[in-house]
């Protein structure tokens, strides 16, 4: 099964796939509302605003597997993101990214290596995967890499000009 065909659900419960974003570069990020890295929502939203008109979107994937830092319901997550950070990018439902309950999406994503050549489990909240407009993983950035870091924006720009 292609990455773009894996069944997903939006934060509001609607069925979707990454195929809905075909033709766009996508920065897919596992997010959490109560994490020390939660302020990365600000940079993610700035990326959304800067690049959306050029065929880009951030896609947030709430996850509660790291220190229980995303305990809320879908409605609570949506409200928090909107009120606290003005998030306009789409969000998927809360998802397991590691372990026996790992979502098929993350079973595929975690095969991709980061800049150091390391693949495997998601290490913490705010790990980022850049997908090409064709739906292929082209870059992986670990949680400490800020959304607006030079390597992230360069990778996004490369996909938008390809």
C-alpha cells in the first residue's frame, strides 16, 4: 500500500488519506499540547502561512505516547491549537506512532532516515517528515530541529520549486 493510500481520519473524524494532499509538499508532525516543544506550533503555523499559496501544508498528528503530553479529546486539542497558537493547518486524529499500536502511516514513515542516517522509532513529540508533492518521504527532522530551521526551509523550498 502506498503512503498516500493509507486510511486516516481528520481531527473531526472525517475519513481521509495523504492522497488528499497530492500535489502539495507536506510537513507531517506528531504534536502535543503539553510538551516543552509545544511552542513549535508557532513556527509550524508561520511555515503554513508562508508557503501555503505555493502548494504546501503542515499536517499535525496529535500523539499521547510521550509523557502523556496530549491527553485531551479531539475538541480540546482543536480548541487549544486554535486559541493558543492560531493554528490553521489541518490536523489528524490522535495517533500512536510507536509500539504495538503504531498506526500504519507511522510504520511506513519510520522507515525513513534522518540527516544522520538514523531510521526507526519516533523519539519524541514534534518529529517532522517532509513529503514531496508525489507523497514520498524526502526528509526527516528530529524533534529538536525547529520548524523554521534553515535545513527545514531549504528542504521545503526544494520541493516547491521541483
